[in-house]
C-alpha cells in the first residue's frame, strides 16, 4: 500500500510537470494552480478558446439574418452602420473544431460566438491532449460563484406599515401595495401618460421563474424561455436543479400587472426568461450560463437585460474575482455584458448586496462593466440601504450608476398563485429600475444604450455630484421621459354638435362629466383634474400614409376655442413621439367621424407646426369634408 501511494504522488507531480515544462502551454496560471489540488479523474469546468472561426467566415456578413433575427438587426442599426450590423463576435464557431473536440469524448456545455469559445468539463489527462491541439488558443477556468441563500420570503397581503405611499392622488391604475416602489422612481407619472413599455423586449436572467400561472402574470406576453442550467425549456420548478422563487419576484416587479395588488414598472413589455442560476445548496452558479443566455437573447432581439446577480463571492480555494478585478475588463461575464451593449442592448445589473467598505469597492461582476448600468438600493425615503454595494471600480469609474427602491418592496410570491411577499436587496431594485429604459424606448426606439444612460444621469437626484454610494442617484423616470425630444404641433378643430355658430366656439356642456382618464385605449392616461373650458378628450394620431398604421398616438384635451391643448388647459402645443418628418394628422373623437389632414404635414421637435382644420374643407382628406378612417 505504501508503495502504491508513493507511485500516485509521483504520477501526480509528473502530470503538473508536463504542463509546466511545456513552452507552448495554453492553460492559464489559475488553471494550472487548480490542477495541483484536484484528483486525476476529477472534472473541472473550463473555457476552451479557439484561434479563429475557421474558413470563410465572411460568408455570414452577406446574410446577417442567417445569424440573428431581423429584430436584432433593427436594434443593432441604432448603434452600427447598415453595412456593419454583424462583426466577428457574431460569426458562429467553426463546426470543424467542435467536431474534433467531441471526438475526444468531451461533452460541450455551452458555445459562445462572442468569446469564440466553448465551455465543458474535462479531466487532467484530457487537458494534456487539448494543450497539443493547434486550433486552440488558450484554456481557462470557468468562474463558479457560490450563491448565497435567498432569504425566506414573508407572505404578506399588505405593505409594511412603516412604508406609506408618497402621496395620495388619482392615477390611471390602482397599484395597491406596489405604489411606493413605483413612486420612488416616478414611474407612476409615466404610466399616467400612457407608457407601459409596449413593443419593447426585455430579457430577465435569474434563478428560474416559478408560478408563471400567478395572477400577476396573466396579461404578460412571454416570447420565449430557456433553462441554461439544465438545458431545457422549463424555467419553473420541476424535477431538475434549481428553484425559481427569486425570479418570480423579480419578474413581477418589472412586468407584473394585477390592479389593487402589484403593477410592474414596464408591465406592457414583452419578455424573454432565462434561467441562469442554480440555487441547489450543494451546487454553484457558473458564469458561462449567463454568457450563453446573453447570446440567445441577443439573437432573438432583446432590447433590455435585467440581471439580478453578481459574481464576486466564491468558494474558499477557488480562484476568486476580487475587488481588484472589478475593472470592467477582467471578468468574463463583464466582457460579455459590454459586448451586449455594443450590439444595442441596454444592460441593467444589480450592484450587489455586499455593503460598504471604506477602502475599496464591493461590486460583483458584471456591475463593473463600463457600459453596464449598475443599480443600488434605497429605501422609501431614497436613502441608501446598508447592504447596497458601493464603488468605485478598480480603475476609478463611478459606480453604482443609479438607485431604486430595494428595501421592503412588494413582489409576487411562489407560494401560491395569489400570494405576495416583502422583498429586499439590489435584486429587487434592479428590475424596478430596468423597466425605465423600456418606457424610454417605447417613446423613442432610436435611443441608444449610451443615450439612455446619459439622460438618466442628467435627471437622477445626485446628478450634480455623483459618488460611490449613490452613483448619479435615484432614477426619476418622468424627468427622463421629458428629456426625450418629441414632435411639436399646434392643431385647431371644431366638432359638430358642440360647435355654436353664434360664438364661433364650442359648448362645454359635459363639464365635470369629462373623465380624468382618457377614453382612448391607444393612449390611455390620467390627469389630476379637467381644466376650465374643455369640451372633451380628443385623440391625435400621426400616419405616414392615409391608410397606414399610426406611428404615434396622443390623448389630448379639446378647448372650446378649437385648440387642442396640453393637460394644463392653456398650452396650445402638444407633443407626439415620432422622429422628425412628414405625416398625415388624424383627429379622432369617440362620438364623431375621424378627420385627417388633406396632405402630409412637416413636423419637427424644435419648432411647433400649426395645422388649422377650421379654415376650410381643403384641410380635410377627401371631398366630403371628413372621411371615416378604418
């Protein structure tokens, strides 16, 4: 037995020596260190990087839709030239290399076009073989994050008594106990304007999403979902690894909708659900799952990522990321997140729950990314919560970026289809905040990730003095929306029945019967009161062709003198969310035929354009003075 043990020791050190004496060694220093402490047949999860993408990768550039969806290409067009929608990171891996790797008996876990790499489990003998493969550039270890146990949620049906709504006013929707978390970042005012994130695709990355039949998800449009931990389409709790209670809460806070209970910040958006984390007590979260999910969501066409995770706290003995690695260029997951932003995706990530340290940052990757928006947590009074991670990055950049409520928030619980929970952490703050760029993109889809970040920097409550505790401060969604340029137009029109030929004005007989919420579903919104001299609500639409789909819709007020006015009842200029250009103007009233301008009208965001329907029938489309529009 003693002789056998001696032979094992000799064999172990000889294996390490083989690598260390090889001048062309492809294994990273950290991986070599790992090999010194693991058994001969023990498997380690590694990244295998290739030198290139094989022969003739240029063929993909002439056919971009063979690589990613048209929706992805449309998003990329905001940040790239038309002839450069794809780059080298989008080209698929060389199948010839994949085939040769598999012939070595290796089962591939994930492929990454962006990194030109694969992740897989290998043993020491296999690594010796891989080190000699000519098309392999390098081999590194996949970082494995030890997930801290999520706190057990407390089932509640009412908001904590210490958290009161900031104000009691009339709104379009009844937020129930979720009112305060929406008011802290001023999304309620945006919802009252009719925005909900409609048409925007958000990808949530979390530890699964249990109870998708919960009442708060009944109106949600989920485009697709995938479990990157178990490699299947079931992101809910099942027989495989991981539970999704955490994702149930985060998803509800950004996309849930149940009046009187909970309303998410971007409840009208579409969603992709990616299970990237394993919550099993004896297992770990691997960064390659996040990378794979990002590439999947990009290819489908996601506009926004919301990711409530951070990679920093690893098992003892692992090659940890440290605060010195939070420099925006070291962690693989950070590199991938920044690549996503470069493809036009807005990436929001929780800053972390590691609290304060006077001498260095406590961030978790990818929150350190220079293009990633890191979200910290405040309470209902917009004061930083003690657990919220702080900056700055190792290379001196201000982090976190922004703050949202992350203490005692209200969220759906996976306990039943009607239960709710109190939820705290930057994990809660992130999805609440990530709804805001969806609202902004609904108003102006041409906004790039960097433009969105700049607008938020200019409008958050620490914008004049950002720091390592708050970044640029708590988000103000309405202020951000107001910074997005809108087309300016002045319109005058009379409606039959209300018009009085003697006074050349319309009657205001409806008076206090006019609802404070617009009756038009195209732009349903709420104002606090109806000003004097208002006849009724009116709907203004812009079209690029007479029978085309509206490119912008706005509920507005019709004053008795014929002017369509803003909510104050006096400003005879309204704003419409469309780029500068020529449009047909359509006016709709719930009890009358629709009317459209005779010709296209040139509109811009700098100077108001007046269009007066009252000056003659030549201002109307068609010969009958008015035309019913389908």
